[in-house]
């Protein structure tokens, strides 16, 4: 059995459990759509009231929508759910040593729009910033987040690439701050983050 460092351990809060259950429900809708609340409750073993509360929150946030009635198994016909996949919600930037790709996707992960160009260590960041601004203007207000993928290792304290063929100092921070300031304001983001 692995030992926990009690100085670094964090106790799970009620919100942690709620967030986990929310993610579970959202994943069931994404992977098995159309699906009913009852089916999600049966497969996850969560209470039907918990599922209903989570689904109502997801509907209010515009992430899930009702799409009609399903087949009855003897009682009332279930209301079926699916992801609201209308329009782009995320913007991704992939910078490789040879090619840079910028794309938008919907909530289901389907690519909506995509641009590619050759990577040039001196011009790429400027081109990416210009293209990201273009995408955010084209899809006014629907982009909820931006992800940046860089080749090599990234120093999390400075966001600079420290290993790899490209030397792009502060690329993620520069991209987000200079091309999507409205995302920072709308989401009240005080820090940037890098997926490791």
C-alpha cells in the first residue's frame, strides 16, 4: 500500500464529489448519446435525483440538450439527451517543428474549422496570434477555451520550451493573453496553465 504524504494531502470536499459526478454524467452523454436520465442512473448507480440535478445544470450551461422521447420499457417514455454540438467551443493550437495547425472543435470533439501553415521559428507566434484572433472574431463569444501544444519540454514556471527543436519563449502565455483577452475577462482567469 502506498503511503500518503499528509503534509501535501488534500481532503475531498463536497464540490469535488459533485464535479466528479458531473464529469461522469457528461461523459455518458457524450459517449452514448442519445441516452436517458434513467439509463445513466442505472449504469452509474447514482441516484436519479442526482442525475436529474446534474442534467438540469448541464442544460442551463448549454452543454446538453433534450432530443425527444425514447422507447418505453413499460412506463413513461424517457426523454433522450445528447451533447449540444452546435458551433465551436474550443480552439486548439499545435506547433510542431515543421507544421502549425490551428483548429476549432465542438463539444463532441469534431473539428469545425482548421488552418495549417509551415512553422518558422521567427514568424510562427505572430501568425498564430493573428489566426487565433481571426477565429475568436469569427465565432464571437462561443469559444470557451484555448489549448496550446508545443514540441519538447515546457518549463511550467516560465512557459518557455526548454527542450526540443523550437525555442519559443512564453508561447502559451503570449498566445492566450495577446489573442484572447476576452476569454481572460469572461472566465476571470488569473493564471495560465499548461497541460503536462
